[in-house]
C-alpha cells in the first residue's frame, strides 16, 4: 500500500481491485522502481521507503481513473509495466536498448492475453486484450516527452515521496492543482492551473532526472546488465528467470560462487569516480543516458502553455539538464562501505 494512492483518487474502483489479484501483477511487488540501484551502498539510493513497480502501476491506474473515469484507459495504465523484468531497465542495457527503453514492453500483450485472472476481469467489463495492452494509445496514460502523463506524474510524485523530497501534504497540493486540457496538438494532457505549482513540480522532476542519469545510476545499471549477461552465459540464469522476481534471481545468483562474488561486490559499491580516460585493471565503463524530463503545461488565461515558455527559471533548468555531459569513464574508487 502507498499513502499516495489515497491522494490520487478518493476510493478504489472495483475493477482495479479485482485485477490486483492476478499473479502477473502480484509479481511486481518484488520488482523495484530503481533498476537494482537500491541494492548498492551509494548514498544516492538510500530511500526512506520501498518503491516497487506494483506501487507505481496501481498509482498510474488510479491517476488515469481520476482524470478520465474510463475503465479501459485505467486498466491500460495499471497494466503498462506488467512485463517489466527484474531490475527493470537493466535488461534494456543487456539488450542494447537503454537509450530508448522499449525492449521490455514486447511481452505485455502476451502476458495479458495468457493471464486467466486478467482475462476474467476484462470479460466482465466487456473489454479485450487489445483495449488495454498498449497504454500509448491513451494520452492521459502516456504521451510523448516532455508532456505530462499519468505514468510520468506517478513516478515523479512517487520519487518525491520515497526520496523524502516532498511531504504527502506537498504532493497533495501539487496533485490537486492538475486538470486536463488539449495541448498544442489538440491531444488531451494533464496541465497545471498555477505556474507556481508547475515550477515546483518541474524543478523537482529535474532533480529526479539527475538521479536517473547520475554516474552512480549509470554505473550500477551497466554493472548489473553485465552481471546478468554473464549469469545467462554461464547457465546460472535463463532468459525466463528475468521475468520472475528479484528475490528469485538473487537466490540463484548467490548459489554460484562466481556470481555470488560479483553480487556481493556490487552491494558494497559506495563511492564513484569519473575520469577522462578508462582506468586500467578495474571495471570501468563509458555509459550515455536517456535524458528524461517533463515540461508541463500551465493554463494561463484559459490557454495552456509550457512552463518553459513563461518561466525563465524553468527554461534555464531544462536547458542545463539537456546539456548534461556523459563523455567520461566511470568506476568505483577507494574503500567501499557496505550497507549494514
């Protein structure tokens, strides 16, 4: 359970509650939102509360329901991460897709179609797999960056909460300032009614984005991708294991001396260093990153406009973030301090 769910919507619609019993959704309770980075000892990933794909998915479904009251759109929002593998986008790194981060979505339709529990609920509400398998069809659920959708809104607010950047009261104030409008392309989109709240949200979301692209984050994800790749090559893991839970995968990794050593080393990483050239003799990588940001709409005198168009502070913050330089090599340095 997440206290944010009660901010996203007053009450829990029956169709969402019924779907939560499906084992495909239950699995997401054991898949984290931070791509395995939280298992390291880097201070950046010491979160105050757990944040899983389950918490995020339920939140996204509730947000879509709150703003659309459309069953199929809400279910699509709930199910959008159902095919997320262990350590999430680390598997995109394994597959060479970490800049687009789309490779892990390919199993969504199959999982929904083959789930007895999900199909039972869909049939009850007169829906098909095609109605809910692609949340990209529904712009309130998902839209093109840098627009604001339920998916982006939830993981932004969820990170505000688990990183202790905003209190539940502050998150509630941000959320209650939102409405739906037609954007520049005539497509429905979430928008703020106050430029002050829009700026607060934008600067906070950029702070989250800097965590997603930090040296520590990129190093962790590349290391885990290489670890998982070796585990598959050595026959310790199968491809299907990647779609179980992180607990199950860790149990297998720790049963083999080779991967157990690599994993234990990973959990002790606590200090990062960067250099212009690769460092010989240690694990050292050069990793670019997907630059994710949100430039939300604000309704000004009845007209929606991007916050970056009316606020210099927001525009400068976005510009600075988009000029993030990844042209460096990253590794760990000195004595590492394992979590207690």
